[in-house]
């Protein structure tokens, strides 16, 4: 087998194994609940029968491994179980399917993340590469100090300053990003401007610093000096000698930051009361609605793992040592 | 192509001063050096680490590396002022009229492009030749440089080719535009001695064939003697002396230049003994249980004598040391110490067995904990093996310092406050502190400059005479072997080729590999390479 | 540590003609100074940003230590007027149920920093210890811990923390425990990678050949040499933990009322921002604790930057 294919398959396999263990951890969260959580969910007045019925619904009478197999099988079909909220001690069940809660919000979150990514990725790469090329210039120092400050700042601080400046003092943008499903696209974009801007500021700082470091370490390679000593022009040094070797580090930087974006979205959604999956997860944590928490955690973790996997694979397929084996 | 006529001045550098930035301030690296090179001449630029030879070599191209700046002097290349020239003007020269060959070819080739594309990149880029012409010419150069399968090797990527071959491809790359000047920056330093010879022959022939002027930078006088018409010796950024090669070799004027021969002036009187201190019997060893690195190795080390193990990288000489120390238990065979078998693994040996065999490493820098003082470093074995405490330890440490010719003021110093030679001395004192019978010296002088090597070797010889210590001396350097050994073991690919008294091993007849190894070691004779090529062609 | 006076082999030997003396090899030796003298010299050379960082950190620590003395009112003391304006008895006004914002800011320094510090210490104890063991051991144990850490790190730590908090509930102890364990994975990775580089050094091999025990090798040979990167990492991890706790409190699942905490103070007063056009000072109230968080993390980052620069000599950060 070609070594590239072999390595890619190996990484994919590793990704699947990681996902398996992650799902195991997330599944076992329900095992770690204290024994009396049935009463906690259903209320103090719950009869023994309703508690027993609830436990049976969760399958707590079956062995754990069997429950895991059932759970993972239904998750694979998009069934994350039923929410804990909306249940009552009387046994009346007004709870909703987790998937119905998650699906519309997942779409909202992806929209926001994509919005921020479309702005921040090109901007950060541009800033990072130019800062690396004009290293130690005033421009570089300024960008460096500004990004260090942004990185050290909590996301909600950035968010509230933006609200103060762009929504409260100058009412240009709405401070609440309450979007609905039937909203036209431009309206949606307008309403999500502030959350997207907040995410962009935070991500650009991280990403620009990482890009700069990656490019600088690349430019220090002896083969770059060799190219200069062969009289290759500055633009050709970058395009022909640095870039083919830069895909792997740049892909890693992008993937890392998109993964960061997915997580950063949680706080930003809460600030702007944006109906996304992060907000849903925080609410579920407060009410200890475990099935919803599990579903959200699984979605976040899977996104995170897949993004890193893609970066890994880009690194492999652009590695000349693997592309052209001995 | 420019017409070449030996005799015209090609490079003229006057009063070159270059500063380098380190430790948050500027230091002088080159302190006012002049350099004149005529067309078709090869200049050897030699000096020890930190002498500034590489910086000066690059300056001849008008290039100063990042972190350095030219603060004074003029550089004229064929009538062009390289100090005043713009970057674009210099770029026009680089890769067309001036070429550069870097030390580590493996790092200096871009991993993402084929060798042939990199070979002709500058030639085509500067419109010296069309792509097709340049490629055809590159194949001819590969042939001239005796690369295997010259027609197809250009289609390969750098990591698919060996180090010696890469270095020759890089020479082809430098030669491709038929430059007036090539800078060779330690091109063979990273190679094994038998590979080095092939590369040297190839480089010299091609430089002669095209009558190219060259600056050949190295720290090895014997290598430069083969390549250069005349030699310039640098030290601490200043010129020591410059002379025609033969004159420099036969009648060096400055004491420093003379000292570069120093190590070659020691020669221990061979002394044979049958009293065996350590014996390795039929040892096989493998890393990770699979990669077999030693095959049926047997070595006998007589008491109070020095046995030198020589071989190139991958010959198994360092692995042999690991087997003796117990770091790598043998998969079969045994190690006998004073006639009794030693346990194979380190953890099975008792403290006394550990004490009797000590080790000195190649890099004294990494062999000492940078956070411990000299007193702690030498004192620990005294405490650990001999059970001394407090004042007694300190007294012993001072005694040991005297033994290695350092005074007691060193006791509070940290390794970073010592010079390279002093560090290696402290390592010797640490080994002596255990009062050992056998010391394994693993390339102990190869990281040191010539003059310091001499001091260390003399010290080791004196200690042997005074204390009767046995040495197992691992090295790849034949000159060091001649200087210090009683017996020699030659190793190749994990096997012992031969073992015997120094006089026997070094005089013919030799087994094939020993012959190749010994004949490949450059000698301080400008005719050596020609003689070797002649004799190998005849044989 | 640096080679300010790079020792030069054989300088003196050359001067003496042929006579060679090893002791004379070094021309100049650095003068020995006491530790406090050395620290003072380093400080005098420190850049402005580092000075700024050190001063901010000192002030924060003093405020945290002497909170009950400095604060004009009690931590949970409720006054009749909620959302009182700035000035008068309440420098920064009161919050949504009438507690003095200034006093809560001061107590918040104590609570938020204390919890973050305890968490960071715990995570270094766990991650650092395991990292050292893994680096020396390099066998199945190393493999096992490293793979387990890979899996744990495959889940974003904020998400993981949220999930665990939903199970164990938001008490101070579960907060410290959960974040310390999650954060220790990163400490483990760093400690292991730094220690692995030290473990392969010849001086560690020399100690093993001497027959030294594991404890001695860990304490005397490895630990002193991995301290600088670990100290720098401690600063960065502290910032990260501090921001995580602030974020969790802001989300309402971290430190619970009535304990004063900067993250939840931002959340409690967030709605005041809407009134910026009418009363600017009121709108600043939720930004004060947020700014307090940002100022501390920026200060720590500046100091760490300087420290890394000092110890590694690297000019380009990564």
C-alpha cells in the first residue's frame, strides 16, 4: 500500500478509536450520577412506580455494556433519547426528544461559527504571514502586543465592550442576537454581527500568533537560506520554497482555531442570548438535564476530533517524505 | 559564459568587519580581515569553531546572515562593489556567477522538490541556459561527479538519496551555471571518512575541469591540503597567517598554526600485555529485540593498556560500550570482568561492579548537570561509592582537581562557567573519583578543538601511567588512535574486522575494510589524494 | 544562565607561547553574586511590560490577602437600594440586590484568585508528577497515561467541564477538582515532553550508570533542569484556569452566590450596559470585574513572556 494511504488510514482508525473512548466517557456520565437522581428529576413526591418506570426507561435494570451498545446504536441513527425536563412526579411526561431540541440550534451554531470563520481565517493568515515577513518591524510589534492583550481577555469582556460601543452608545447593531428559523438571510447576518465580530477578534489573535510562529520557524530552515543564496527572488522564495512546506503547519493552525471557535461559541452565545447549541448546553447543565448534556458534549467532541483529524491528514498528504517514499 | 584567465583578481576584500548579535548585544565576529582571490584559484579557509570562517566565506558573496551585519570594509567581485550593490544586483550574481555549497546537504535541499529541479533552478532562473539545456547539462555533471544512475537520480527527492550523494548533487547544483566562484562551506564535515574521500575527489576534479575559483571552508587541515592552492588560517575573527599550501604544511610560521599539528605529534609507545581486565565473548545485541546491531563481537582488553575501537557511524562501536556498561544487555554471549561474568543488565550489577567501570562521554556539555557545581559533580561518586561525607569529600575533590591540573577555585563553578577542555577534564575527574579499573572513553576528543585535544590526550596518558587505569577508547579518528592506543579493534557493520597490537593493525597487509578505512583518512600531504586515486584505480 | 563571557580555549596558552595550562584556559570568570543581588540586577534590566505585570500582580495579591481590612462593607451585606449609582457610600454603586460592588470586587479578588491558584497547584501536582514518571519510565505506563491523556484532550475542556459539573453539581470543591484534572492533561504533556529531553541527556545516563535510584534521578538530575519551562507554564496555566473559572461563573455554573466572584458579577450586572446612553458609570459596572480579570491575565502574560525570554534566550515566541 502507498505509505500516504497507509498513514491516512491509520489516522482515521485512530480517530475512530478516540471517538469510541470519548463516547464511552460521555455515556458513563449517566453512570456517575448519584443513586437518588430519579427523585431529583421527578420531584420529591414521585411514587415508587413512576421512579421505577423512569429507571426502566433509562434501562438502568440492564447491564451497562448492553446499555452502551443500545445507546451508541440509537445515537448513530440520530436518536439521543428523551430530555429529563418536562417530567413530573405524577408520571405525566411532557418531555421532548433531545434531537428536536438540538437540531435547530445546531444549525444556528454552525451558521455563527461559519460566519466568524469566513472573516477570521483569511484575516488571521494575512496578518500572521505579513507579521512573519516583516518581523521585528513596528507593524509586527504592534500586532503582537494587540493580540497578546486580546488573548488574555475573557471572551465576555470583548463581547460587552462591543455591545457598549456598537449597540448601546451607538445603536448600530442589536445587542441581542435573537434569530428565528424563518428570518431572511441578510437579517440573520445583521443580527449575528456582534457575536461573529466577538469570535473573530478572539480567534484572529490566537491564529495570527500561531501562523506567525509557524512561518518564522519555516523561514529559518537551511533550504530557505540556500534558495536566497541561489539568487531566488523574495517572492519566489515564499511561493516556491516556503509554501509547499507550509501547508501542514497552516492546516494545523486553522483546524486548531476552528476547534477553538466551536468551544468559544458557548460563552458568546450566552452573552448575546443566541439560540445555539452552546446556550442549550449551559441551560441543560444548570437543570442537570443529562441526555441533552450528553448529546451536546458528543457533538462538540466529534467536531473537535474531526477538525483535528482533517488537519492531520492535510499534513500527511502534503508531506513530500510520505508522498515520495524511498 | 565568461572567459576565464587565471591570474586576474576575482574577489578583493579589504578590512572586513562583521558584528553578530547574541546575548542582547553586538559582538565582533570578523575583526578586519583582507582576502584576495584570483580566477581559477582555490583558497582554503581554516580555523576552529567560532573563528568566523563561515561568516567570512558568505561575506565574499556579499551575504550576511540574519543576526549579523557588515560594519566596515569593501568587497569587490570582478569589479562590482558588493557592499554598495542592491539586493537585486546581488541576486543576479548569486546562483549565476557565485554559487554556494552548504555543510548539511540534507537540510539545505528543499524536501518538496525533485533534485534536478533544484539543480537547475538558479541556472534557468537567471536565464543562463534554457530548461532543457540545463537539465541535459545537469545529467552530464552528475556523470562527472560519479553519481550512480546519473540519468534518473535527478528525478528523486532529497530524502531518497544518501548524504554523500546529496553533497555531490549540491556540487552539481553549484556548478550548473558555470560560476566564477564557488563557496564550499564545510561540505564534507558531516560525512564518514570513506564517503568523504569520494566526495572530495569528485569536487576537486570538477573544480579543476572548469577552472572555477573556490573558497573551501573547513576545520580539517588535511582535507584542505588536498583542495587548496593556498591556505588562510583564521582565529577569533582575525587572520593568523596565509601561505601557499605546501609551504604552510612544511614551514608554518605562527605558533598557533603549528599547534594545529599538535595531536599528531603524540605517539604512545606500544605496550602489549596478556593480563586481561575485561573480555567480551561472542556478544550479539539488538535494539528493541529486533534490530540486530552486534554480531558475535569478541574483544579482549588488557589491564593498564589502551584498546582503541575504530569504525564509522553504524559500525556498532558505541553499542559495544552500552553492552559493557549494562545499558543494553546482550542477547547472547557474555562480558567477563577480571575473569568473572558481569550480569548483563545494569540493575543486576552491584555497586562495586558499577564503580570499577566508568564512562566519559563525547559531549562534556551534556554529560554534566548544568545545575550542579563542579564540587557536587565530582563529589557525588566519592560519597556514593566510597561512603565519604562532608569535609572528606571536599578534600578528595580538591585532590582530584589537582590530578586533572585544575585548582581548587573551580569547586564552586557551574559547567556553564567552564571552557570545553575544562568540562572534559571535570568529566575525567568524575570518572576517577570512583577509583575505577576501566574507563570507557566514547569519542572524548572529537568535539574539541585541536589544541585542547592534545591536552586531554596527554592527561589521559599521564593518568594511565600514574594510576594504571585501563582505557577502552572509542573513536573514528585514526590520528587519535595512533596517539593513544596499544591495541586496535576495527569494527564494521556490527562485526569485529580485526583486533591486534597497533603496529600490526596499522601496517599492511590489511583486510579489505581496514585498508579502505585507513587509506581514506586524509593525510597532511597535498599529493595524498592524487596518490590514493592512482592506487585505487590501479588496484 | 548564559555564556556572557564565553570561555575561550587556549587563549592564555597561546599568549604563553608553548606552555599549556588547563586552569588558565578561561580568560574571565563571571563574578559570583548572591541570589538576591542577581534577582535585583535582572529586575533592573526587565522591560517596562514586565515591571507593569509585576506591580499589578503584587497589588492583586495584597488586595486578596487584606480583603476584609480594605473592603468598606461585607461580602454579602445587602443594602436597601439595588442598582444604586456610583459615588457616596458606595464607590461603584450597588448590584441588583443591593450589595456594594466595590467591596464585592475586593472579595472577588480573594475568591477567584484563591480558587484558581488552588486549582493550578493541584493540576501541577497531578500532571507534573505523572509527566515525570512517564518520562523516566517510557514503557507501558507511559503509553497508558499518554493515550488516556490523548482521549481526555480530544474533548474540549470547557465542554468537558460543563458535562462533569452537570453530574457533580457546582460546588467549590467539584469545581477545583474537575478543572484541575482536566487541566492536568496539558501539564502532563508539557512536563513529559520537557523531561524526556532531559532524560536522554548523558548526565542522566551517567547517574543511572553510577547506580543512583529513581528518586535521586528525579529530584537532583531532572527536576532542577525542567523548572524554568514549568514555572512559565504555571503562569500560563494559571491564566487559563482563571479564565475558565470566570467563564463558568459567568455561565452561572461556576462559583455560586453569595460568594463574590468576578465572573458572576459580570453576569449579574450585565443588563446595566443597556443604559450606557443615560448613565455611563452604571454601564461600566459590569465591565469593572471583567476588566479586573483581563488586567490580571495580561499582567501574568507579560511577566511570563519576560521570564521565557530570560530563560530560553529565544527571540521569537511560539
